[in-house]
């Protein structure tokens, strides 16, 4: 969580909190790893999508709190 909160402090704009390219990159990489170890890709995708979205929401809340905006 410290890294997420640090990222919220250093990002200049709220729009920078959600980086869809980065989300897609992370999901793609974990799906490739799942394939390589014969693990269900759909399960990995669901788990990571939930984890990433929760992290983004947390970072967004921290960004708003650190900037005093809504």
C-alpha cells in the first residue's frame, strides 16, 4: 500500500491515476505466466482485474485526499 499511496502523491493529475495501458500490460503478463504453468487464464484475469481495480480506487482516494480535491 505504501507504493500505491506514494504514487498518488507524485502524480500531477487525477487522470494519471488510471493508466489503462499499464492495466492491460499487467493483465497480459499474468495471463502469459498462467499459460506457461498451465493455470486457468480466466481465473488469473479475474483475480488480477479485481486487485488492480481496487488498487486504482485506493490510489484515487489518496490522490484526492492529498490534493484536497473531489
